[in-house]
C-alpha cells in the first residue's frame, strides 16, 4: 500500500496520523500539513471530517486491514499503527516495517475523550466515566513520544508545529523533547484524574507547569525557587499567574506569598461587605510577612489609602500593598509621600487593578525593587472572588488537603447586630476579614473603617489581645511623635471593635480589651467559660457577638 521507502528515509513523503475527539479547527491543521507535502492517516470520525473538508486522507482501516470493533473501542490499537510510531531508524527496525508493510509515522496529533468534564458532571456514574476514558489516544501519543516522533496533544501547539516545520525544524531534538514531555505530563494528569475518581480520593496527584523562577526563595540561599501553574488556573481570574507585572525586578518567593495572603484578605473584606451591605467599598491593605499591618475601607480611594497607611507608618515601610482600584498619579503620591515627611516611603510590592504611566514612574525604585502587579479582576472583588479551590500543604513525607476558608458571616443572624450602627458593623466585617486571614492566634482591633492593631501568631488568647493593644499604641505613638519616642501616647480605642479568631477560654482577654474602651467584640462560642464572658460583657455594656466555633472559627496559616 505504502511505497517501500525505508531504503531512502530522507526523500520519502512524511506521514501524520490525526485522530481527535474535538474536531474544531483540525481541518486547518491537516490542510497546512498537506500544503507542506505530508500524507494524512486518520481514523473514522476524524477521517470523515477531513474528507468533508476536501482533504485527502488514508483511513486507518485501510492500513490495519480491520474496521473499528467493540463499539469503536478498538480502532488504532494495532501493530501497524504503533509499530509505525515506535520503530527506531535502524536497519533492523526498518527491515521489520518493510516486511510487515507498516508505514513509518512521523507525527501523531490526538486529543482525548473529555474525561475530566464527565467526572465533574454531578450525574456521572462509574459506567459513564469509563465510557469517557480514552485508551487509543493516550496510547498513540505515548508511542509517538517514545519513538521520537512529533506529538501534538495540545490544540495550542498546532500553529507552533506548522511554523516550526516551515522554518526547517530548528533545534529539532529540543523541540521534540518539549512536545514529548508535555505529552507525558498531560497523560499522567489524565490517568491521575481517573485514579482519583475510581478510588474515591484514595489516590491524589498534583500536576502543574513551571510558570516562573523566583529571584530567590524564602531566604536568599534557598535557591532555586519556582512558581508553578496548575492546570485550570485560567478559570480563576485572580490566580497569581493571571496578574501582570508591569514594573520591577523578578518576583521573590516571599513576594508571591504576600500577594496570595493579601488576596485572601482583600477578597474576604469585599465578600463580607457585599454580603452584608450589598456593595464593595474602596479597600486598601498593607502587609508585612502576609499579615495586615494596615487596612482601610472608604468610599474615597484616597481616604482608604490614608487609613491603611496610618494603621502603622513604621510597619508599612518596606511592606506590600494591595488595592481594589486603579493607581493614578494622586494615589501613587499618597502611597509614597503621605505622612512620610521629606522622605520617600519604600514599598516592596504594590498590586492593584491597573496603573497609569505616571503612577508607575512615581512608584518605581532603583534596581526595580518595587514590583508593580496589575489585574482588573481585583476591581471591587466581592463574593464571587473568594478562592474555592482546595488548599494543599507539604508536610514531611506527604501533604495535607483541605477546603479553603471561605466562611463569610451574616450579621443579620447575630445577636445585637440590629442595635449597632452601620459604622460599627462595617468595622466588625473589617476586623473579622483581617483577623481570619492572619496567623493564629489573632486578636484584631478596628475602628472607623481602619485597622488599629493586629495581634497575630500568639500562643494564647490574652497574649494576642495584649499584642493587638500594644501594636495600636505603638503605631499611634510613632505616628504622633515620630522622632521623640520617649513620649507615651496611647491609641484611642474607645468604641473600637475587636475580632477574635476563636473563643476566649477565660475572661482575662476580654477584660483587658474592655479596660481599653472596646465596646464590641466578635468571637466564637465553645468555651467552658462562655457564660462568664457573656456576663462580663453584659456588666460592662459591651456588645458580644458570638457564633459557634464549629461554624465560624478563623484559624489560619498553621
């Protein structure tokens, strides 16, 4: 059937095997190959599709001598197909191909049955998943990869392959190895999805592709460090890989961690505001090591930034900032110069919906030390912006998996909520969103739409309360005195709001907070001393908002 070309491999007509489930655009790829002088082999449905597009095709059945059998389960699983893909260019292998009239196949283009889509189908059954489990496609691709052929399993590679062929196949070995590696990774993920489904989660694989190399790891000597992109990152507009860096040097491991943490905080603020008040305000967050050191919400972008900065002018120096609005010249000037005197405030990262050219110029630092990242999806991000993907964490010898923290309180359900002013309720939401996305144990103090003190990462609840007050006092003293730190000035916490990321085991922490003027506390219930704490708050005229610890606990980043 095929002319005997094995004694003259260089001058023979090249052969491509095309067999795809999704036939959209495949005729364009096949036509491009034909225009380059290639011969096309194809199977049933794909062959019919190409013939209808007036592309000359040889049916697989004409090569194997067999029609598809077993309800189309066996089409290309045949020695005359896999032999043509696996054979080496050696005299021995070429002689066998000639003996059995097997064509040398130079390229295989195949995709797979939509297994993942079927698995995600709520009405999927074991039988329906098995029917959507491809065997022939992955087998052909793996044979082609092992045989050093051109393997195309990704639609996005088709144009690239045609251009590569037109350009004379530069860096052939490197190019083919890249395609083969992608094929192996794609098939590995495909099989892993099947294994996870049929084992009901007993087996789990994590598959990703390297997106960028960090300039260094958590510490300078922890190199190399990389950010990997998961398969379906394109579905999440706020995925870190979907942020565009518009200025600055390459990202560090810590920069990326800070961005991820700030997104967790800012999306929870937006979600809380939208759920309870129907609108997302302007939000500004400043963070150090992932924990908010400043935060402000307001209808005015400038005031939101000012509230964030004044939260802790000392801590924000060299910190990271995230805004859910555009940064223009005015906002950039606020970030760099407001409350900074004659000095320039240094920031490590600024992330926002967009930046004007003037803003980029103002914020940029020598040697690119201020990284600017833009993503329009952060603009007024609310309930729909919460990250619903599972969380994975490496532990020695394995990894942990859990749902992300996506709880958002509904204030109308809470006792005392109807008695509180809108301003207090705003602060309740802000305190909760900051506290539940900070390292536990956490006590967070908020007043008038801005963060006053964030007592994070403490081993006991009273320690967290004292630290939150200390942070508020320190920030106030630094803001007011700046140079003469011998003066003692305390923060005005009268009528401030406190969030605790879990219940109070004893009344000591609430008492410390109440003694500084706190009038509203949002915590969880579940302590054996709940009644004592409730009585304390009643006797002091403090609004105590409690939800069950099993429902609303806000532990984070253990």
